């Protein structure tokens, strides 16, 4: 019990320090809620992504060695790929909204939704700093302290989601995000990915930098092809 209360304070400090930027990302996600992207997708995706970060860091508690930071930084490719896809396929997403609206699915299907995994991927990719702090934090924890810290972490994920949701209810914020959110989100995601690659030192390694460019280029080509196919399908339907 002597280490339980200090562990709670440590958990609060560590989570707040590593997740302040997630509030901005969550704000953008909640501002995009429609018939395709729903609140449950964002909340479940946030929990999945954060759980993956914890699981990645947890082996340090048992003394395991993780990947070097530049390799972890390659996760920045995930938000870049998602941002490129959203920029090139925003129209096709709107076309599919009516189809999604016609069928209400049980809540547990959120775990199988691409929207959920998109949110989880962004959360996980944005967690380079989290891993860098959680690894030494967990390595120096007792079992009692680790349980307390993880309890605080997962409680605060819900608090973060609720705070971001409430902020989108503020008229000034909601109107701005509704008006410019669709155009802003892809660039925020791409910028976030580049920032992750840069901050982690991935771009300083020539091999990893080239590999990141190649993968990003493949994502761009794939998204462009998907957008082209979607436009052709919509055009053929309109002609009929």
C-alpha cells in the first residue's frame, strides 16, 4: 500500500505528459462523426491503440529489450497512409454514408470496423513518446505499482475521450471543426506522421528514410488507384 499512492501520482503525471497531443487528434476525430465514423469507433479505437502501446512497453517490466527508437518511429507511416487515403477518397466516403446508415449493427462490431482500426492505428503511431517513457517507467515498477499505474492510464483514456467530445460541443469549436475539419484532418494526419518520423530519428537513418519514402509512395499509389476506381463507379452509376 505504501507504493500504491505514489504510483497513482506517477501514472497521472506520465499519462498527461505523453497524451496532451491526443486531445487535439480526438477533437478532429469527434468533429468528423457521421454515419460512417461513430463515437463508439473513436472510443474503442482509442482504447485499442493505447492498449497496444501498453503491451509494447510492458515487456520492459520483465526485462525484455524492445526495438530501437528509429524503428519504432516508422509507425509514423500509418497516419501518413491514412491521411493520404482520406484526402484522395473523401468523396467516396460520403457516397458510402447512406449505405452505412441503412444497417444498424450491434456495438461489438465496432471491434471489426475499419474506422476503429484507423483510430487505433493513429493512436498507436502517435505513441513513440509514450513507449519511450513507459518502458523505463514499467521497468522500475513493482507489481503493485504497475497495477495502479495501468488502472490510472485506462481510466484517463476515457476521461480524454469525454473531454474531447465535450469540447466539440462548444459552438465556436464545433462550427470551426465542422466547416474546416474534412479538409484539415488529412493534412493533420500526414503532418503527424512526418513529425513522428522526424522526432524518433527515423529520417536520420538513410536506410529507414528510404524505406519510409518507398512505403509512403506505395500508399499514395494505392490510394490514388482506389480513388480513381471510386470515381469511375460513381460516374457509371450517375450515367445509368
